[in-house]
């Protein structure tokens, strides 16, 4: 099981908390009434900090508009990253991943 970070605010000041290593991001909506977050997007990257800055600089306007929080995990093994990404995609049904892949999100 991956060692995910705590839930952090999706904001410029959070960039200093992110390492420049390989890993995964999960971007989240605000907490729902049941205190759960809605998963919006999951992505692997070879440099967590650089990729986070890409998102802050507007590469994914959907995330800027909808994401409130995020989590990350440092994972150097690509096979483990693949498995963790598949797990989040399956269990979280991330809306932005579906939009990017031209699939119909279930809400």
C-alpha cells in the first residue's frame, strides 16, 4: 500500500511541500456531506513538484476551477505507480480523467 501524503490545499504555497521525485497525484473536490472527498484526477509524473507547478500555471484549467485539495505519493517503481494509479482510477472514478479520455463521467 502506498504512503500517501496528508490532504493538502491546492494552492501556490503548497508547492514548497512537494518533492521533486517520481510519484502520483490525486486531486480532490471539496468534502461532501459524508465528509468524503470526490476524486477529480489522478496522474503519474516523473517530477511531482514540476508537474504541480504546471497545474498551478493553468495547464489544466478544469483543476484550477474545481480542485480544492490534493494528495501525492512518492513512488520510484513504475510498476507500483501503475498499480496504484489503476486502483485510484477504478475506485475513485475521477471526473477529469474521464473528460480527458472523452468518456462520460458518472456523477
